[in-house]
């Protein structure tokens, strides 16, 4: 087995006993992400992308206790409405891309599934630490500035953090913007829907706060 991040769209958004329900609107950036670590270990997140007032992306801050424990897979299971075709993205504690996927690599359907190692061989494992989990509609992708530090200096261009050979690829940060921190979203068509995320095993909230979201990356040349 390997560490696994999973999104599976179904017809109902009901999640049994969610530990974290989106409080207002989860932010769309690393700096405005909704912090779930204050609740301690969590098993589920429930929320909605409403489309109103810029609510087109939801980002959550959480802690993975042991993302590379092959006996205890890390799983983020997504449940959404049929009309809400979602993508999911994972960033480390500093905002660098870790994993991204649009369509399920196993079924080829509109669900999404993130696996470690990534299918492109770029992200090899998840280390314990803080991560940011983002949910967007399909086609709304994360971008970074091409200025080395990702800070967006004068004249800096934006590029995609993840490069996909196909919609079913589970990608590591191998896009032109993959070496810089996440800056903004490309934007989508405005599709909306409710969702639930099931997390197994539960992330912790205390011991790993200072470790950061390190992960193994094999850079493409």
C-alpha cells in the first residue's frame, strides 16, 4: 500500500459526524486558509463552494501525522454533488505544490484521486507536518510567479505549478511554476457544489506543528 489522497464524487454531500464544518467561507489562499488544527485530530471536513462573493476555492490547513506510514494510509475522501466536478490540490507548509489531480487515475471518471508516489514520479512521499488541502472546480488550477522566489516582482509572469500529460495524471509540482510558491488561481467556469472530505487516519494538531510539510520530490530536467 502507499499513502493515498482520494476524492470520489457521489450524489450526496452527507458525511457522518463531520468534525469540521466550514465556518463561513474557507479562504482561497495559504494565508487565508481555514485552520482545522485548532480542533485537534479531525476525521471529516464539510463545506460548500457557493460561487458568490468570490467563493470559488476552499483551502484548509491541517496536519498529517505520518503520511509515509504504509500500514496507515493517509486518505482524503471527497464527496460532492454530481454537477460539481472537482479537483484537489495539496501544498506544503510554505505553499509549494505537492500533489494535484483532476480525473480519477483508476476509473478515468470525473472524480479525483491523489496518490503517493505521484503517477508522474515527481512527488515520492509525504513527510509528517502541516499541509494545505485545496478544493476547486475542474479547470481552476494553482499558479505561481516565475521569479525564482514566487513573490511576483515587477513584470513577473504566472505559470501553472502542475503539468498534466492527461487529466488522470496524479502530478507532482513539475509545471513551469513548480519551483515557486502558490500565488493565485487561474479561475474556472463558476460551477458550485457542496462537499465532504473524510480523512483517514486522522491528522494530529500538536506534536508536528513545527516540522513543516516536507515531501520527497524528484525534479524533472
